[in-house]
């Protein structure tokens, strides 16, 4: 059964305003961040759409994919919304993951019967025709708990598929707390980092201002920063796990970038690290 899910355009309107007031060099990053957060959507034709309520691409006119739930004939609406809310919270707490338009689950067999499987899922994006396998899954999360409730209520048939639209970021506040998702708290990262070294370099170039730029090294392992009339700088992590800044063509003088709070896990911490890199760069090159 297909069910249309309403969406909000307030957040997208805010992003559209940010795009209007951004420097030309920054608009691509703002748009990419908005797409990753689910505040705008990219069509397979590459056009970026700011209207989350639109069911068709403004450029090519093709129908927006993954905009509806796919559920069994009988599905308790409250339990389905509980699952949707759990998915929204899951991706709210993991800003380093691209927010999907929808998530689909398949069934599995347990000793007490069939159930929706939380160990794997497929993430669906508006610019991709097929879902991407999410092998991390949702075990030991509120998403898994919500799937258990749905399984007990519906008793899914073998081979059935459950697809749930994920709301836009900030569109599912907790009751009584309308601002809950406006300022999400950092998610503690385990075994991975929210940003690569080339992200540090890119942000530092923005802090340094007009005429400055950056380039990503191999798989983001290092970053290059250049500016008007100055030598290119290299940013990388050494064998002692120190973040190092030095001239690309001369590594005899190296500066350690201070990370008092460890690796940044959100945009605010990333900007703080970038400001420290920019300060060192200015000192180093004068």
C-alpha cells in the first residue's frame, strides 16, 4: 500500500536564503550540505530542488522517487510513525551520514516467526534509482525496537518489503519541545571520524578568505592550502597522530595544530580547528 507523506518546506526556505547570501564559491558546499541533511533534494538529472513538498523535479519534470511509504496492507499507523520518528532521530544524531529519502527493510526468520530485519537495510536517495545496502544496520537502536513492535503487530509475510520515508531534518520535534532538532548535540563517534584532513584544509581556506583555496590529497589523507603570493601548505597527520602543517616543498619546519577537544565531530568544532589552522598559516607565512 502506498501512502503519501507530507513534508515541510520551512527548513528548505532557510537553506535557499543561505544560498542567496553565500559567496559564489560557497554555494556548492551549502547545497551539498543541505542535500546530505535532507533539506533539499537532488534529482537523477543533477538538478537541485529546494521545495521538499514538490513531487516532481523543477528542471526535468520527472517524479520525485522514494516520496511514499510502502507498507503491508495492514499496518498500524501509530507504530509506523514511531518507526519514522526513530529513523529521523537516528540520522539526526549522525550528521556525518547522508540523510536518505527513505529506508527499506526486509523480513527474516526467528524462532518465534517472521519479523522485520534490523541488521541490514537499504537507503534510498532521490538521485539514485536503486537503494544502497546499509550493512551497519540498526541493531541495538530505537529503530530496531520500533521494528520489533511492528513485527509483533503485523506479522510480516515472507519476502515482504517495508519502506519508510525519512522526514526532513528538523521536521519531527519531540512533543512539547519544538526546538529539539534545531541544535542537535554531537554524536559520539566510535571507530570513525566525521571529517577527513582535507575537510580541515577546505574549511581553513574559507577562514583565510578571498584568494585562498585547498585541494584534497589521496582519499582525503592530506590537504593542500594555497593563497595569493604565498607558498602552498600541506596539512597531514604524522605517525604520532599529530596534525601537522608545513610548506609542501619543505618539511623541515613543522607546526603542530592543537586539537584540545580531539577530532571535530560537528561543523562548529570543525570551524574552530580551521581557525587554528588559519592562525598558524598566517603566522607561518609572515
